[in-house]
C-alpha cells in the first residue's frame, strides 16, 4: 500500500481518524508533530524559543525524512504544513493526500479551551482561526487527491468513507 496522508485544519481530527484508518488498514501511523517533538522538543516551546519559521523548516524536514523511510503508513501532518512552499509537491511524492474538511463552526467547537496550539493562543483566537481557515482552505483543496467532510460524522464513518474513496480512486471511478 502506498502511504496515505491526512491534511486539514487544526482540530479537524487528523490524528484520531489517522489512527483509526491505520488500524483498519493494518498500516503504521505517524504524525509530523510527534516526529518533531521526538527529535526537537515540544511544538509550543519551539514556537516560543525559535519562532514559527524554524518550526516550518522542521515540518519540511519531517516530510523529507518520511519520503526516505515510510511505506504502508498513514501520515497525519500539522495544519500549517501544506502552506509552506514546496510541501504540497513533497506530500504528493509521499503518497495519496486526503483533506479532512471541517466548517468554522465545527473547528471552534472542537478547539475551544485548547492550550496546545500556539497559533490559537490567547484573546481573539476565533477571528484568527477564521482568517487562517479562509486563507488555507484553497491550499488544502488544491493539494488533495480526495476531500472528505468531517462535520457531524463519527470517526468510524469517516474512516469507512476514506477507504471507499480510495478504492474508487484505484478503480479510476
Ligand atoms: C499548526 C497545527 C498544529 C501544529 C502547530 C501549528 C498550524 O498541528 O503543527 O501548532 O499551523 O495549523 P495540528 O494541525 O495537528 O493541530
């Protein structure tokens, strides 16, 4: 099986859907944020001490490392990773890209009270989320082979839908 990559905004469920998809397909699961934390420390601290631009370099490094080492993996990538120039091409080289789309309403509901994501920390986070979502949505769409909407769906249903869409893609439907 070629790798399957999950993209989408923070809070869209890439990690939970990714784990479910990997276990259903008998594939390994890996996450760029986890890879970065293993090698460089907490995402929050990297943003604070070294800045966002440095974190973006680490994301690209993670993807390049996955291209060299991963096969039969489900890979969840950080919400901002597809935005960095050149990463969309790297993701397509890595495997089939599945974009998990979610509405602003769903994301606000899921991210309320979150303290782990530096870009949404503090006052005015809902407006920042809205601006980022508007900017990123066309980028996610352009970079995906498959788009699946996640609003009001169970993880198991999203997993089934992705598998069905992958099978259709394989058959050339
Ligand atoms: C980010 C998303 C986060 C993490 C970092 C920046 C973003 O990952 O990489 O906080 O720019 O959207 P998740 O999408 O897994 O939350």
